[in-house]
C-alpha cells in the first residue's frame, strides 16, 4: 500500500482534547503548567512535551451567533519536508515507510536550522536542545495500529489511513478544500475544510522560506562537491538564525585609569 496520513475534520471536532491526553500518555510526555489566558484554548502553543493541541477558533456564523472551529495542530509530515532538506546531520530527521517524519535525538546536533526552515513553526526543543515533535506514533503504526490521537477521537475528526483513500473520502463528503493535498509535496496531515483556510488560521499556500531555497539550490550542491561545506553551513545559519551579537564592553575601568594618570 502507499503513503498513509491523518485527516483532520474541524467541523467534526468537539474540542474535548482527548487527542492531546492520548498523545501525552502514549509518548510518556509530562504535563505542562499553564495559566488562564482568558481563553478555553490550552496550552497556548506546541512545545517539546506537547506534540499536538487543539486550537479554538471563534468566528461569526451567517446568523451572527458565535461559531467554534476546533483545529488540531501538529507536525504536518510534509512530502517535501523543509526540516529534512536543511538538516546537516545525517539520520537526525527521517521518513518512515508510511511517510511520517521522525526524529533520532541521538543524532540531533542542536543547530535548530529545522525550526527556521519549517513553514508551520512545528519544531520545538527539549531541555537538552534536541528536536522534539510528533512522529505520528511510528512505533504504533509499524505494528498496524493507528496513532494514539486518532484511536482516541470519539467523533471521527481525526482519521488515519491510506492517503489517497482519505482524500477521496473527504471529497465525496463534499468538503470544499482538502488542505495539503498538493502543498509541499503533499502533507501527511490533511485538513478537510468547508471554508477558506484562513478562517481556520492556516496559510492559503504554505511555502518554504527563501533561506532554504538558497540552501537547496546554491549552498548544498557546493557542500556535496566538498567546496566550502563549512562555509555553506555557516552562511545558511547566518541567514536563518542571524549573526551572533557581542555584549557591549564596559569602558569604566579605562576611564578611571585616565583620571588617575591626569590627577
């Protein structure tokens, strides 16, 4: 069989966040201390110990009454993955036979280039500065089991299966937009939208940053030839992360010496 994916249907989601709890339980992730921010949504963002979360989007309906959209956020498992393309450490970021993007922390060199390259802001880093993110429960799917989030979802808002079958199912159900069907080599996390993506807080056309395109087209070929490999990595780090800022020097001791000499 071919590539497998998750299909997220926000209109079917009831915001129970059972997927968040199941993910933490299966991956043995600790809870995070949060605070009331005046919103039902919690936690506020993905972290190194929160691989998926439900975003609460409030919009106005045609009648003028509030309408809630619950959008599951996680790694998109891109077909053309920016994190894999830019990672300089062989084997740190990998793709399973089913198409999921996984991480080998023992090979992560803490450069954080993946964070600057990802169009979705997914990569997060643990206390040891190692990349930590959703791996689509590769240890479950390898044994024929669905990811913990999809297994737990009570409404079918998260479904796991053959990618092409999920796309066909969503189209048959009359969804106006299958987000991720063709973007970035086809996303492994698909969304079935009834309205425009921006209503759900998603970019209409996700794209790789210019720094990554420059790396792929110019710097990476040079590094393969052995011409300035270290320079190539330094340049892409400079473009993506920025230069190192030196701390301002304290000139006070020097001024005191001048005063003593003149006095």
